[in-house]
C-alpha cells in the first residue's frame, strides 16, 4: 500500500514541500500527480514518464557518436550526453581515433547523471560506478515501479538475481539490463511486481514464481 | 421543430442544470505516457498523451518551451450517419482551441525543445464532444507527469428559450438557441476555452458562465477522485 | 520585428502613433469593388486590408439544417499579404477565421434565406470568400466588417431555365441584422482593441465578441491565451461600445 498522500495538479500542499510546486497568492500548489510520503518534503512523481534528476543512475543506449562524446537514449524527453572526459581515463586524440571502438551505436551503458542544464542538456558519466554493459537485454518498466523492483535494502533484486542466476541492473529511468539464461523468468517476475506492487506478500509471491520452473 | 423541454424536463429527462453521468477510465492505453477515457452519458472520448519527447526536424523546436500538438478526431461510427473518416475544417478548429487550452494550463518552459502530442478520439458523439475530449486530455496530461497549474475542467452550456442548460446532448446542440463550450482552471480562475454559437443576451450569458464554473468544480473533483483511486490501486 | 518596441510601449501604457488602448486605426470601406462578384467590399483598418467577395450560385438546400439557406464562408490567407503566409492548404488560422465569420452571420440569422428560395429543390447559395490583401493584425474584425458590407450590397441575378443570368439583376439580398466582431486583447491588467501584427504577438490573450445591433451576443471565441474569469463582464462592455462604433462603417 502507498504510505502517504496522493496529490494532483492544482491541489494545495503544505508549506514545507519543496519540489514540483508553484506559488499562487502565497499558497503552494502541486504541479504534478505525485505522492507525499510521511515526514518528507517532496512530491514524488507517480507517472509514466521518466524525467532525469542529478544523481540518478540510468541504463542508456548509445544513439549517436560526436567528435567530443556520445549521445545516449535514457528513456527521457531528451538524449543525454556522455562527454569523452567522463567516459575514458586515457588520453584520446579525437582527430585520429574512431570513437566507435570505445562505445558503438546500440551498445548499452550504466551511467550516472552528473549535470542538467536548463532542463535540456543532460550530462552523464561512467567514471564512478558506471560501466559498459556487454551483451544482455533491456526490459522496460515504469520509473515509478523501480523502487519496488529493487525492494527494501535491495531484497527483491537479490531474490531475482539469486533465483535466476541472471545479472540484473535496474536504472532509475525504468530501464533494466538483464544478462543470463533465464531472462524470460526475470521478465515474468518484473511484470508481476508491476501488477501487484501495491499488495503485501509480494516478495514471497515472486520467490514462488521463480522457484516453479 | 423539436420539442426540447417538456413538463420542465429536458429530452433525456434531466433538469436544466444537471450533468449527464460522468464515467472515467484511467490509463486505458498502456503505450501512451498518459491516457484516459471520459464520458458524459452517450458522448465518449478517449485521449492519449505522448511526450514530452524529442522533436525532429529541429526547426520545429521551440527554444524556451515545448510544442503542443493536438489532434481531435471523430470516429466514423461516432455520429448518427457515418462520418467520413479524416480531419475536416471543424476538427482543425476544435484542435486549435483545445491546443490553446492545454498550452495555457501546463508549465511549458519545463520542457524546452520537446513536443507533447495530444490525441483525442471521439468514439461516440452525443453533443459536447470537444469538452469531453478536453476532460480526457486533462487526465492524460496529469498521468503523463506534465507539470500543470491545475486539472482542466470543461463543460458546455446552452439556452433553450429562457432556460439555461448545461452539458448539451446532440439534439440540444442542433436545435437549441445557443451553445457555449467552456473550460477553466479553477485554481487560478482562468478561462482557457470559450466558444459561443447562437444567440444569447448578456445577462443570460453571465448567468451561464456562473453555472459553468460550478459544474466545472464537480468535473474537476471527479477527475481528481479517479486519478487518486487509480494510483491507490496501482502505484 | 517590432515586437520588442510595441512591448516596451505597452508596458508604459502607450501604443505606436499615440493611439489609445481602445482606439481603432483609421477605417476605410469601399463597396462594390469587384465587378464580377454579386457583392463585394474592401475594408482597410490601418494597414490591414481585406476584400470580401460574394458569389451567388445555384444550390440544393441542405435537408437537415435548421434553416434552409446555403451559406459557405471561406478565407484565403494568400502569400501576397504577409511574408509568413505560405501557399498551399488553408492554415488553421484561416480556417478558424472563416468559421468564425460563418458563425457570426448564421447565429444572428442575418440573411433572409426565404428570399433566396427558387423552388423546394433549388436556392441561391451564398458563397462568401474573404481574401486578405495585407495583414497588419485584427483580420477578424476587418473580415466581418467586409463580409457584412458585401452582403448589404449583394445583387441577386435572374434565374431562368436552369441557370443564372448574371447581367440581369432582379433585386438585392436582404439582411435583417448587422452583426460585427470586436476582438479584445488583455495585456497585464489592460484591455486593447484593433491590434497590429506585432501587438498580436505580445499580448496575453485575445477574445472575439460578436454582437448584433441590439447587443445580443451571437458568437464568442477565445482566440489565444487565457482570460481571468472576472474580466469577462468588462470585455463585453467594451465590445458593445466598439461594435456600435464599427457599425458606422456599414453602408
């Protein structure tokens, strides 16, 4: 069950709320459909579109190669940009090097959003905690379902990995990278979590699903 | 001539200022970023919002804000006699006024250089199709996570003789003396859609606006209730 | 190009050429300018110029309409009139303008369609075409004024043996009312009328109010932007005063 209060655009909210609000006549109103959790001062979006935030870790697909880096599809309204300096530790002579040998179109990366300028220019980095993800497939879910797929202290994710022997990385942007034999099982489990994320006993249900076959 | 009022009731048995039954389905189109079905009685519209998403070719992009595109369309089976498929002049005009309503309800500057595509299909038309479409789009935009000043509440009013009525059905639209399409953001007290066709005196018109505002409150509450109900079950 | 200038002026409560916020530019009307058309009018409001031409054509009456008359209004924003007008199918603005002029004339029951009946199966259809010659804003008020003047001067050719004999006139089209549009803009807390092309791009909102000579409302359209609910009454008052003024230019 949801712990907190759901708000819709135009609904008055308490004064301490900081994000996704606007002022009118000295009062604060929500701009979005979202959840205000107890003792929290933000409205968490409850929607179907991923809007990037600095600090988010995302799965991305290389879309274009430029002279100074790569454009990456991160399932958001705009492509993100991975600059050379945030991708490689070595020096590269961009005039003599084919950048596709590092990251080619269609390849998958795990990256962190380090900067957003004017809602539009999104910079990502793979220097810390990032990586190029070899092989594997991408499964798409709703960004709002990501916390349930990871679970408390990553408990759900652990079960998914242990019971299927798959490598799984969940991006905040709703893209999930999976590599291993039982990809179909992981897919089934994710769909179950999406459907029943509001019900209790979900972890047991998922474990049961994965054990049967 | 069609008799639109009999024994103090309207052709479908309603009181003058009574809305038809409102029905809302939330997220009927999983492919869209947000979608909703809205009906007033026999008028049914389904809407979907795709975006904000990248816009190409580049010259179409708005530097500081998003581009809103709207397509209002009536299905061939939605009318009494089959409507030729495709966009006619009426649909183009309605799409334009709906677009204006949406542009003035969202925080456009949050999504520079993107496009938000808004589609409304009238599945069954029994009057008031444009406001039904706009109500469906309001919910769709909210579900898509688009930042908005308020949910958009839309309704029609009209005049039959000396009576002001709301939520016109097809007969009242065709044979009434006046019809008004109206949408507003209650939170900011702003009218975002206003069209009037037919004849009406100033006092009657101002009274109709007052009734419309009251009815929009009910419509907005219903949108809010359904959105919350959906997320309580599905989030 | 001049948007920045007019915006600076508006903020200071001024307009180009010392015009007041509720003043129209100079209006010139010339009727019967198109010899081939049954009715025509050329209207200038400042540098804005439109021509409305009426052709009467033999038509079948619509069966399921409230009124039996045939009225078709079309508007052409030809590339001749502005650098941003492009050839090709009509823009949404042109379609909206045509439909608004149509609504104004139809809602107010201005045309006496009874006089245009030839038989149960045949009527004189009224085709109004609005041609923009130079666009410097406020096309709707100018177009409605031109259409009404053209209707007021429209000649009815003789019908004989299944065709119209254009050079034999049997009478004049009868108009019962004089509906006109006044488009009002909101800028901050002020109201303006008769915007030029630059002002149109910088105001907060525009709303068209169509009124008959007895101030009965016969069409309204929020053309752009949003309007404070509490401003509507004031807007109607301005429209009443301004359409009364514009009616001096119907001959």
